[in-house]
C-alpha cells in the first residue's frame, strides 16, 4: 500500500516516490562527500560505499523502526569503508613477497649471530608465554593479533561482550610484555655481573 493516496496523484500521471527513494535523493550526495572527506577518493570508491550503505538500509527488515535513517547511513558507510581499508591492509601484508635473506642482512645494521640468537630467544619466550595462557585468552589474542579480527568480531563469534574480549587481549599482551621485560632485566643483570 502506498504512502500517498491515489487521490493525491490522480490526474498528474506522477508515480509517488517511496520513502527510500526520497531518503536516497536527500542524502546520497552528502554521504558521498562525507566518505570522500573521511577516507579520500578511494579505494573504496565513495560512490560504491554510499550505494552499499543504502542497499544495507533497504535490506533491513525493520527499517521503519530506525529513528534516524541519516545517522544509520553515515554509521553504515563509515563501517563499510573502515572494513574495506582493514581487509585491504591485511591482504597487502600477505601479498607482499617475503624479503630474501640477503635483503634482511643489508637492512639490519645490528645483524650478527648474537642478535639473531637474541631474537630467536625472544620468539621462544613469547611462544612459551602464549602456550601457558588459559586457552580462551590465548585464542582471543591469536584471533586479534594474528588473524586480524576486531574485538567486536571476536565477541560476536564467541558470545561475549566486546569489552570482555578487549580485557582478555590486553591481559594477554601485558603477560607477553612482562615475560620479555623479565628476560631483558635478567640479561642486563648478567651483563653487569
């Protein structure tokens, strides 16, 4: 059933605009300008982000219950662009070829067998610290720092609040830092002896 009665459009030949097309007409240009100002010309393309934000809104079953559709569109567009940037950054990290060992040696001024042994020891200490963590905390740390999932994504997967996941990851990072600090303090103490 239309929002506009047939009496209002009778004789005009005009097709009544839907609330969604009215919203699109009023906010499309300003939404694109917002995305362009916030994230630049792309990627992602601001027009594509705006289009996806409107498509998400159109697909919403209870969109009539949204009190501020403009705010919903802005937040959705911001999230789409942020997620695109994050996935692009993660993808680039894995698509870049690994440096050859000669390049690593040239790039490091302090490269020597002692430094290499120290780096390996630090990695071993971190691996041991992570293995010693409770399984839940270890899992959240790895999902966040290795798999690149946000706290919100992890929270949705495991059924916890975002703040609880954030606290678990922060505690795991502090534990790792404490292990490295303790090892560094021990090494300094041994050198001083």
